[in-house]
C-alpha cells in the first residue's frame, strides 16, 4: 500500500487515518493492541505520530488488512521477527508496489 504523506516530524491522527484510508478509531485501537505504536501526545492530548510509528503502522496494516492476520496472529508475527527484518520487508513491498504502478502507467499509455 502506498502511503502519501509529506515529509514531516509529526503527523496528526487525522492525516494518518486518511493516508491509510481507515477510521481514526481503528488507529487508536491498534495503538492499544500493539506495543510498538507509541505516538507522542501534546498538551491537549492529541496524538502525534513519528515516521517510525508510520513504518510500524504500515506493517500492521499489511498484516491485518492485506494478509488477513488476526490481531493475535499479527502480534505473534511481529514478536517472532526482528523489527529490522519487518521494516526491510515493508520497504521491499513498497518499492515493488511503486514499480507495479509505473508499469501499469506505461501499459495504459501504450
């Protein structure tokens, strides 16, 4: 899944939920379920997600929405694999998806 977010230090939950095309309540639920998600909170209590949080959300989204894992299955998968391996795998998936998009554009052009 391609996530279209500008380069920033922090992202608000509305931006994140829009980028992932899910409700903000689902992001908050995932935050409670997955220990790797630890957004900072400002003085008003608004969640501010870092780029690391976005990377972890990509992995969680991929496991739950694209691969069809259960919450417990995704937690287990994330614990048994090293975080660096999961992030590298997600980078590879992102690159392959961008290549696929480019190839589809070329195909449509022809």
